C-alpha cells in the first residue's frame, strides 16, 4: 500500500469534484469458482483500491459529501475465520492505515443507504461489473437488480476518470516494476519458443513468473502460433518450425499496477525474409506511433498515422494498392489491422474499462467512430501529461475475413486479394506492443524495452 496521505489526498480531490450526496465504493467479495469455499484468486476492485487502498474482500467505503465524513464498512474476523485464514487487523486498524476516521460493521451499510434514499439524497455508485455487487447493493437498498443501475452516476464516473487517468510518480514506479516482470515473462517465452514444445508449457511458465513476483497476470495470457486470432487463449498446439509465436501478456504488481506487452517471434529463432518484411512494417508503425505521442495530440490521429505506415508497407509489398491516404480514410488497412492502436493502462490493463470505455477514451470533442477497425479504438481523445497508454499495431492475415472481403468486394480497389490468398493466407499474425508514459514533451517507454528489433529478438532467442 501507499502511505495513508496518498489515499487521504485522493479522496479530498474526489470530494472537490462532486456536489452532494453519498459516494459508495463497494470493494469486491470472494467469487466462487466451482463451490463457495473454492474461490477464484481474490482481485480487489481497482477504484476501491485507488481511494481506500485495502486489498481485502468484503469492505465498502462511503463518503458523505455533505458532512465530509468518510467511513469504512467491514466485518471483524470471528474466531472461526481466524482458525481458517489466520488473524487479520480489526476494521478500525485497517481504517487507520488509510486515514479513515469512521468505521461500521458491513451489515449497517443498508441503514445508511436507505436513510439517504428516504431523504432523497443522491447516492453515487460506479457501474457494476460483477453480479455479486449488484445483488449486494440491491439487498442493501431493498430494490430490484434493474433499479440498482439507476444509481450509476455519470458525475462520479467523470470525476474518477479525471483522477485515475493521470498517473503520479508513485504509480509510475509501480508500473515500472510491472514492466520489469513483463520483461522476464517475454524474454523467457522467446527463449522457450522451439519447435516441438507445446504453447501451454510456455504459457504456464510465463504465468508462473507473474505469480512468483507476488502479483498475477494482468489479463489471461494470449500466446499462440495462430496469432491472427487477436485474443487467442487456446494453448494446446505444438510449436512448428516456420510459424510465428505471438505472446501478449503482462503482470500486475501486488498493488495491481499492470504491464501489457506483445512480442512476436519466429519459432526456432530465425525470421524468414517474408516474416521480416511484415515484421518490420509493424515495428515501424509502432516506433512511429511512439514518436508522435505528446500532450494535446488526439490519440485517434496517432492511430491513423500508424495505420498509414501499415498501408504504405503493405503497398510496397504489392499486398495493397492505390493511394495510401485514401485507403486509410476508407478503412482498407483494417482488413489487416482490425483493432485500435492502444488503450489506457494503470490498475486495470484496459484502465477503467469497467466505468465504460467511451467515458475513458472519448469526450465531447472525440466520439467513437462506426467504421470497421477504427471503431475498435479504445482511446481517441487528446493525450495529457501523465496518461499511461499502450501502442500495439499489428498485421494479421485472417483467412475468414479475407474471404469475406473478397466475396463482398469490400475495399477491392485497395487490396490485391489474389496475392493475399495465394501467398499470405497461412502467414499468421504479428503484433508489437509497448507501454508508454505521456511526458510533458513526448513519450517515455515504461521500463527497459523488451527486445524488439529482428536482431534483438534473434539474439535473445539464441541465448
Ligand atoms: N493486450 C491485451 C489487450 O490489449 O487486449
Ligand atoms: Mn494491450
């Protein structure tokens, strides 16, 4: 945990942003996997952690905006709990660690909320993303599950997004730690990528590195020799010479700050010329994107500039054709890169996505596009100093998508479908992803950059 002053200051800033009523932050509860006592690994809610710091199930934080009082709700361990899980500080002791003066047993929370409701006071909550939280909140207020959503507060969402979007020095230090774990995970995966090994052997080893550093994965590992499937969680294939292995993975530190990197490497350690040609386009798209990052630049523009590098590179190889600017305007490159350039990152790997992607990545000036490809861009608005974002361009040859576009004549004036189908249909996919801090004047890669050039990757795989 950070020092208690960090949490006191964060709550103070939040209070200044909202007008009145109560703010409720429900911490997460244990979540059953296959029976109640066999729970998934506990993961605290990120916004609860941001303002109340405590990484323990069954807590709630309440802020009364009118009186200024802050409360921690929880339940002291009984002797049965202590026998099962060991001793635990009392709720008053936990509250002291985060500078909260008032405590109550969790069962009293319903009284507080119902009293506020009866007095027609606003109760602000963030969007619910777990069924358990909806049930808990509905029970406290004695309302239906559908009615619970009426309490989701746009005013609170905007205030939280404003605060969490800007990472301070302490947070950046945690992100650097997460990146260092990611470095080990990726270089280990590279060294293991030999023909004959199963993807799951590498995926399991990589996940073990995250766990061995006291945290966990920041999202389920994507590791596949079929990297053209963007979120491929199937790890049952044996690696084959000539294939590319795409690994998109990251760690969370014990304080839940994330890393999220992607590297794509040739099984066996040597890129073919054909692989190098595509790889270097993706690398240039990534480097170019990073070079454009600075405060006040709309991330949508950087996405489109990066897309132009991809379209130009594919045109130079005879895979695309025609005018590159027009091709990108019409979204033709999106057959090869159907996703966005990147997203915010912090305590959630897609930071604050639980609050609503458009509240995080878009604003009054930038609305999400409807065009295929561009609509997948999670962050479109202007960058600010202190944002932490990813850059993750890719080129994928997705057989079903290629066949669909050819059959339906989509963007046919920009794509040499016959060449794609004859020469690249079984190529796979390449994505390269880095984590970036927006600085006062530009961009800084978080931590030491994981080997990324063809030479660096081949050298790492040799060792
Ligand atoms: N790296 C996983 C994702 O951004 O979806
Ligand atoms: Mn990512």
